[in-house]
C-alpha cells in the first residue's frame, strides 16, 4: 500500500515516457519514428472528429460523377441507381459504427455516379452524326443571343424535313445575320445547314459537344434564306412563356443602356446585369482574361455577393430609420429575406448559368443562416451549395466555370476561417491595428483574396485555356474597388430607376467605372510577360492539383501540407507531359507537324482559324492562325501537301487520288481524304478512321509511335457517338436560294466558331 500511495503522489507527464530498452541503451531513431507515427495518428483522429465529415461528402459525390464521365460506354441507369440505394442504406445502418465515415463516403461516391447516369438518361435526345446541307425546320425560338458579328438562337424543333431521313432533333442552335434573329417565343419556319456538335479539337481538349448534349441541343449550323414567323399550332408551354418574358426584360434593360452607352461599355454593362457577354469586342475580351479580370464578365459569387450585400444593407438602413421596427422586429432577418429575393431575381435575369447557380446557392445558404441565427460563411455552407449544384446539374463538374468557381470559393472560405483570425489576431496597439485605421487591413484582405483566388483557379485556367495570369493581383487591386463601389451599385440603382425614367444618370456612372476597368485591363495585358502560356497536359496533373487544393482547404491539422506536396507533383507531372509530334483534325483536312525546331507547322486543304488557334494555344505557341511562318517547310500543290517531321521523315496530306503515286513512295505517313491504294507502302490514316475516332494525335516513343484519339476504339457515349455509316450521310448540296425579302444568311467571313 505504501508503494501504491507513493506511485499516486509521484508527478508525471502525458503521454508517459517510453521505457529504456534492456541494457540501458536508448534507440533515438526508433523513438523519433514512434513519436512521428503517434503524431500522425493524433492528426488523423482530429481530422475525423465530430463535424468533420460533411465537407467531404460533396468531394466524394463529385468523384463519383468524375468516374461516370471516364466510362467507355454508358452505364445501365437502373443498376447504378440500385447500387447507390443499397450503399446509402448500408451507410445508414452503420451510422453508429466506426466504419460509418468510410461507408458514407463510398455511398456518396456511388450516389454521384448514379446521379450523373440518371441525368444523362433523362435528357437523352438525338445527336446529328453527319452534316445536313439543306433541311427545313419549324419550331419555337427558345433563346436568343447577340454576338460580335452574328446573332444566334436555339430552336425547339417541331417539324424537320430533309431530302434523306435524318436523326430527329429536339433542339438546334443556329447563327443568323445580325439583327435578323427572331424573338423568343415565336414559331418560325426556315431552312438551314446543320453540322454535328463540335468535337474536341484534339485528344484531351474540351468537349463542346458534351455541353450541347446536356443543353438538349443535337446540332448547330446557320440559316439559309429568310425566316418566316407563323402562327403556332399549339401553345409552347409555361417554360417558353417564362423564357420570352425574361428575354424581353433583358432586351429592355439592354435597350435602355444602349441609349446612354455604346461599344464595349454598353456590352460590359449588359453582361454585368443580364449575363449576355457575347457582344464584347475580341480585343477587350482578350485583355480582360489576360489581365485576370475575366471573372468580372461571368456572373458568379462576386456579383451575387454585391447584389445581395447592397440590398441587405440598404433595406436594413431604411428599416433602422423607423425606431418602432428597430426595437420590436428582427429587421436584420427581414433584410436577409429581401436580399435573398433580390439574389433569386438576379439569378433568373442572368440566365442561371452554372457559376451563377453556385453563387446563388452559396448566397442563399448564407442569408438563410442569418435568418435562423447561424454562422454564415463556413465550409458547411460551401458543401451544401456544392451538393445542390451537382445534384441538379452533375455535368457541371467537368465545366471550367464550376471548377474555377468552387476552387476560388474554397480558397476564400479557408482564408476567412483560417487566415483572417491568424492574420489579424493582434493587440490593439500592434502595427496591424494601426494600419487598419488607414484601411491597410482592407487593402491586405483584398490583395490576399485576389492572390488566393488566382492561385486556386490557376490549374484550371492552365488546363482549359492554356494560360495563366501573372499580374492578376495587380489588375484586381486596381479595378475591383471601382467595380464594387461604383459599377455594380450604379447598375442596381439603374434597374430600380428604370420604371420611373431616371435610369440614365446611373448608366453614365456605370460607364465611368467600366472605362476605368477597361483601361486597367488593357494596361495590365500590355505588360511584359502578361500572357503566361502553358502547354496542354492531361487530366492526371489536374486531378493531382485538385486533390492538393482540397487537402489544403479542408484539413485543419498539419496534414493539410500534404496538399502542397500533391500540387508539387501536379506541376512536375504537367511540365513532363510530352507534346504531340503530329495532329490531325477530325475531318482530315488540317494537319500540324512538329519540326526540328520544336514548333508546329500547318498544312491543310482549308484553313480553319478556330482549329488552328486551339492547336497553337495548346502548344503554348504565341503565333496567330494567320502567321506566315506556320507554312515554313511545308510544300503544297493542287493534289496535296508534304512536311518533314523532326527526324526527317515525311508526312503527306493527300487531297486527290493523284497524290498517292508519289506519297506512297516517299512519305512515312499519309493522311488521306480518299481511299489509298492497297499496295501503298506508307502508313495511312483515312476518312474511315477519322470518322470513327475523331481528331488524332501521334507522338514518338521509345517503342515506336503512340496514337491518341478523341474517341478511342470501344468508346461510345451519347454525346460522342461514332459517326453514321457513309451511306446515311446527306449527299445533297446547297441549291441557290429563291430571293427573299429579308435574307438571314450570315456572311461567311462573319461566321464564328460554335463553342
């Protein structure tokens, strides 16, 4: 007992020191390793503690959606739904077990996979496989938009007639001459030339056809001849009436702005208020994105926050002027409700794009939290917004808007939750407090927010647009205070004053701020090194970078720095990605060859500026499609072209059968628009291969030549089906159109690429 009492009174530490090994000799290395393992276990327990699971649910849900989009063939909807339901039920039964977090994440992954599968099945529709040169269409106009040189509208097809039977399409997107697009809601009859949705320009590049598929659009093209407005055979439904009403409202706002502002000032003002940004001129649009101000043109979290914030504080200030309301009623909650209504209206007015949906849901959760006396800006808020967006539109996961928007928001929420308390937790007499008196804290937060948002979105800008913005912080520091304090409030006041006829002065104020923003964008874009070009890299580095950003943002312990390691791996991986030695377009009419100097040189039957611009951007090449040096070393005649590879072997583009006699003897590879002779000694990539596999990239490896295709053999998804057999192709050619009172056919020089 004495010994026991002595032990109880002895002072000690926690955790207790490990006993020395037998013989009295310590093992420092073993002790250090044990301590490190114990520390890792403690960090892991902290990360899996109560309340830490929710932010990871949308991550797992999104991973399931990502797995869906990597499948070679379309999954069976009912099987994926049943599997997801079973796994969710299993997770529910394990809710009181230690295995619950793992079960919940697996169930969320399966639910994401099933959600994407069911969404694809729900929107299933026909997709045009081959061009149709002349087709008669009747239908309702659902949307209309203005672009720099042409207008464009979406037609809900009711009747479709062509010389040969074709896939029945639900919707088509058509370009017309400026000023000739019909009004939304009209029932029209027209003739058009239709093209399949734009496929990826090269393996690994963005799939515009996938976007069109989920938008319900099966083809794009342009109108030939005039457009007739007819009496509708039946009512278009409430959705069409709503679309017509909102389009009319956007047109009315644009018309009022147009009376005061013009050019890019008018186009940007309209973009900020209605989401229609296609009328902005190319030089200004490029400068905005090069300078890092491109996010201003896409209505997202910033715009929604400004709208909700202005309405919230304005309503609260007005209510505070009435003492009875201030003392008796919760005017803060009333103000939050008014701000929520304003944000919802702004969402509908702007067209409810993915970034706007995300920002609205985020803003709505924040305002609802205020109304129920909860903390507003948290990772749970972001998690709820992400789940809502992905559940409604799972295809948004692979869109750059969603990726950049949520990456930036994750970084900013982490800044608010972690960075701000650490940065500003100082005594009142500290230099930080003194700087705050002069606005230093606000300036520092703006700089930090711009820096963090820019770094978080950098991997996605590099992957999708092949460029980064080195001077984004400078541009945002110079322009965003003016946009926040002048441009957006003036725009809101202008819309409020429109019914009373006093909106003109607010548009002018808005124009002054836009002039400043344009000047900043042009100045920053002209700085040396303003365009940070990045060569294309695969999805592997992007996934690694995304994992790193998520780990840095969501983890709380020092384990978060594993995210920095993942980002470092992504950078090295991206830089080590080999570039293709040969690129072949999907129609076989354009070929890019990498020569000894490491640059691409182009040969083709028809110069496709959009294609060339995409290829050059993906190669981090600053040359423009019209650059004369792109043809250096390329020899062309009436029957084809020839260009050398870096090792001296020749690549030929055979435009006519007469080219085979020489090309089969001299070239190592022939890209042929016609069937090559059976005795040709060269390797041949013909139209049949390109129809099945789309654009092709070839690169040299130690074992020979590796070929990557947009649609590898065995891949067949609803938005990337193998082309129809040649017998099903429309073989008729355009016939001279009968003269019409108003011709809506856009000039060939004005046609803009479909994206």
